[in-house]
C-alpha cells in the first residue's frame, strides 16, 4: 500500500521502523515506502512534532464519510438536524485517511463511516437536555450488543438500529479485533456526558478528556485497521503510552476547536482554554499559549514512553508497528485539526 507523506515541521524518518524490518519475501510486500512529500507550511498553526502521512486510498476512505452522511439525512427530518456541519473533511484529505494512513482500506473506510455517524449524532445530542442525553447515550450503547435487536421505526430507534448494524459489520470483518472496538464505542457513549459541571483544574480535565475526546475509540480502530490485536499483556505495557497520547489528542482538539467553541454556551464549553484562564488568571491569548506548551509536553512524553515500550518488548515488530502508528495518529490529528473546515470557519 503506498502512502503520501505530509512533511511535518520537524524532521522525521521517512520509513516507519516496522517497515524496515519486513523480510523481502514477506506477504507484506504490498506495503510500499514510495511516498510523495507535501509541504505542510501552508498550515502555520500546526504545532505537532509527530510525522504526518495520508492514506494512498484517501478517495475510498472519503466514500465512508459520504455514506454516513447520506444515511443520516435519510433518518433525520427537521431542517436544523439536516444542516450537517463539516466533520472529517479536510483540505489535504479525510481525517481518518490522515490518522490511520497504513490501515487496510476497507477497514479504514468502515471506521470512517462509523465515526462520521458518531460525530453527526454528537451534534444532534448537543441540543438534547443533559439528563435526556445520558439516557439516549445509554440506549445507543446497548444497541451495540449484537443480540439486541432495536425496535422500529421512530428516529431514535433508527439511529440505534444503525449502530447495531455497525457492530455486526465489524464482527463479520474481524471478530477478534472488533470486540475491543465495540467495547471502546460503548465506553465512550456511557461516559461522554457523565461529568456535569465545570472543572477547576486543567490536570483533572485533561484526564477526563482522554475518554471524552474519543481517544480509546481512535486507538482501538487504529489497531483494527492495521489488522493487529495487542494481547492483554501488551496492552498493559502500553497503558501509560496510551494515556500520554490521549492527553495530547484531547488538548490538541481543544486548541483548534476553540476557534468555534468560544461562542458556545458556557455549560457546553468542553474546552481547556477557559479552564486554564480561570485556574491561572490568564488572558485568552496567554491561555492558548499555555495550552500549546502542554500539547508539546505531552507529545514529547509520548515519544519518551514509546521508546521505553520498544525497549521492554525487545524490538517486537508488532509493537514497533503500534508505536509508529500512534505517532502517525497524533501527528495526523494535529495537522488535520489545524486547517480543517470544522475548526477553521473564518
């Protein structure tokens, strides 16, 4: 599989370390290191220190997003619900094509369809009162159980049926890896609106944001799209690595989404900037600078822990693939967020 390279602001290796270890006669020969460099200086606000690449089959990945939007429009009826925001689209490619550049095409396409639907559902849920949103999220989580057949035919049941269908499609494609993806989706739906009220400290908020930003969904799909499945021991070894990556992803999302979220009602502002402003008595501009520093710090910590993970697993090819994929996912998230229409509407 060929990939394009979106060259980051800092120098990085052209070849992921796991690719350099593949034997010449391996069945993985279809994975090629032929790349096309793209200068990302057109997005000067991008601060990621990780490499950035885009999937060679990005147009196919985009079809997953288009399928999700078409299905959603067939479900919703009101004019407001039909005014879809820009979600995974970006000027240099679809978000998921950039965050999972080495994933198997059909898997990345399905994952894109699922999360694009989840994003549209989240927009829909933002207008639901808090107590009702918790109830709807719980029912949607239950619909991911493949033996739970949702009722028909009102809109809420149609949405639940849609997610039930996603669970079945995931299992048909890869039962072992799909189980963890489904568990991550259920965790997200059960905890997304679990915290009501404001946070007093950025440290507490950052830990909450790991789950709230959907990091565990992204990480589970990262494994699934690559066709790898970490053992419980390997997952335990990577736990701190994941937490550090999740902090980086959550705060990166806040940095760029603040462009549009600053105008949201205070009780719907899930963002680090106002928390930093209150905690340290900073202006908005200074709080943004502080947030950028936190992101770079967490990216550096993630790389540091990644090196230690590889040392402890004695250079395992699977773990090298996993660690490199995490860096690509975080770099892709940072680059895409810095210039996508969803966060840059001016």
